[in-house]
């Protein structure tokens, strides 16, 4: 056999070895590409014992849920998944039971009645044990493959909170014009009150040091969570500096109402109310 015929097998063995050992994979890639090049594409070593808590509120997502969890699980970051069933009425509870049996890093909690995304997140945050906490919707609009670049500013000690923005450079599915107008208007209004310069306040992807999110008293039950948590991130803390906030670009594959999108016009008015309310008082 020609020695060159053996190369594919050697490469396959090397690929399997690196796939099974994330720390070794980072080390090899840093030697091949250089540390700076690796950092620029979200390849960097994680601290020993690091764990990410992924909080996923779920309501009637039987079509998307199993595949979403699979996509989260293949991200090469040590993690726990905390799923909160917001009193789903479709096949979601059965799928959640199957997922909890399939993966040993998954915990499922059930709300006693339908209470909204904000209430589900509050319940989920209570159970987090990871170093960082990320919010993940239970559909395919947001790509878990982007976790490495989302957590990177915090892991590297540059941030306490990271916000993923759909409006600063990555690909996105072309959908509702007036939704984008409303998102940008609400973000601008939030910025007026918080003195932050975010480009996407309403985004799902927000990452926190665990002590940041567990140290907040959150009250919004529905989609008011986004303006509320933004206001509380921006608020001054007695005797301590403000939280450091970073924003990174993310892709976005929005879905239609026929595909299960839930947020609507009344939620935009509720967001406006929450922006003012949580600027004025906790």
C-alpha cells in the first residue's frame, strides 16, 4: 500500500481524537493558526471546571424542541440544560420527558399554569449552577453554534453581560419589515432611558455571569423580560461599578406566525411600558 493511502486513516484518527478532547483541540488549533487567529473566530481555552447553564423556556414547541436540544448538546462547551415547560398543551411535555431520559445534563421543570416567558425564565434562573447563564428560545431562530463567541468576552474577563445583536452584520432571514422597525424603535427608546448604546435590546441571546442574573429581582411575566433585564443591567449598584456590557453580532433565522412565532403587537406596547416602568423604579 502506498504510504499516501494511509493518510486519510491517520487524519480520521486525529480528527476523532480532537473531537473527543476539546482542550487538546484548542491547543492544536492555536499551534496551527496562532492564538490571535483562533480568538478572532471564537476558539479559546475554557477555565478548568467551567460550566454553562442554558435556560430554555418552552411553550407548545413540539415541532422544534428535540432538534433544538440536539443542536445545543453538540456545542463543545460543558453545559447543563434547564428547560421550563410553560404549561404546554401540545406534545411538548412528552418530548420533554423523553429528552430528560436521554441526556444526563438536562433538568425539566413544569409551570402550574401558563405564565409567560419572563416567569419561565425566573424559574429557570433559580436552578442554574453554571459559571455563566445564557437564554435560549426553544425554536430554531437562534443558532447555538454561536455560543463560543457569545460567552467569549466574559470568559476573557472583559464583560459581565453579553448581548447578541441581529442588526450588526451577520446573516438573517428576510421577514417582517415592521417587526424590525418596532425592534429598533424599542431599542432606541430603551437606550434613551438606560444610557446604553445597544443595537438589539429585544434579542433572545443574553449571557450573564451567574451572580449577575441571580442577583436581580425580576418581575415581568411575558416578553417584558427583555426591557426589564436591560434596565437592571444598566442601573448603578451601590458602592460598585456598573456591569460591563458587550454586544456581539449573531445570525437570525426568524420564523413566521404560521411556523409558531408568538410575539405580537400587544407585546410591543408592553415592552414600551416596561422600559418606562423599570427606568423609574424597580
